C-alpha cells in the first residue's frame, strides 16, 4: 500500500468514528419533552381516594371545594399546567401553614381536585415530580354537569 492510501484510510476511519460518536451523542440527549392533556387520564382512582382523604383532613376545615371547582376552576386554571395548580396550593395552603405537607400529598389533592372537575381517570398516578407536572396541560375543561 502506498502512503496516500494509508493516509486516506486513516482519515476515513477517523471520520467514521467521529460520525458514530456524534450520532451516539444525539441518541443520548433526551427527546424534547412531550406534553399531554389533563384530559388524557393522568391520575387514577387510588390517588383520588388518597387526595379526598387528604383534602378532608388538611383543607376542608377552612373551605369546601367551591374555591377550585366549576367556573372558579375554569377561570383560574384554563391554559395553565397541573404544576401551576399544585404550586399555588403548595406555596399558599394550608393558609395557616403553607408548604407543610409532603409533595406527594399535595399532588394527591390535586388529583382529587381534577377528578372533582370532571377530568377522566386513567391507569397511572400523577407523579410527584414538578418537571413532569409542568408537561400536563389544563388545556381544556370537561363539560360541567
Ligand atoms: C387555615 C385555613 C385554610 C386551610 C387549612 C386551607 N385553606 Fe385554602 N384558602 C383559605 C382561604 C382563607 C382562602 C381564600 C383567600 C386566599 O386565596 O388566600 C383559600 C383559598 C384557596 C384556594 C384558591 C386560591 C386562589 O388564589 O384562587 C385554593 C386552590 C385553596 N385554598 C386550596 C387549599 C387546599 C388544597 C388546602 C389543603 C391542602 C387548603 N386550601 C387549606 C384558607 C385555608
């Protein structure tokens, strides 16, 4: 083999490896996060049951659910995310001790509130993960009965 062929082969090999590692890098960077609608069945019945009990214990001494059902819910939350709803509650409620509950209890109560507003149940629970909750959109409001 003459020198230029060796050089060319070496260059091709380096090129190949570079391409491969670039491709591998692309694979490992996460796909852009995908959003889903709160209408898609984003919580389940067990979570609603826990949320209902939590609401009774932590919230109902001061107010019923009128503050966040029906028209009040639609006015306040349409176009926002489930994270926004959870975060407002977490940072302001209970009114006399905001942020006092574990995150998962706030999330359960939010599942209860969504259920109250007619959102359908699904298989999985709403995750107690702020980043994941930011991807759940309150993009449409179930018809009120
Ligand atoms: C110690 C009394 C008290 C407790 C306990 C309490 N709240 Fe409230 N909550 C209030 C008062 C008073 C308001 C209305 C004034 C306000 O918005 O701060 C309110 C308003 C709200 C609102 C409407 C806020 C808005 O800006 O639209 C939501 C949602 C809410 N509460 C959720 C909850 C949840 C969920 C819990 C249980 C984790 C809870 N609250 C516990 C007193 C309480």
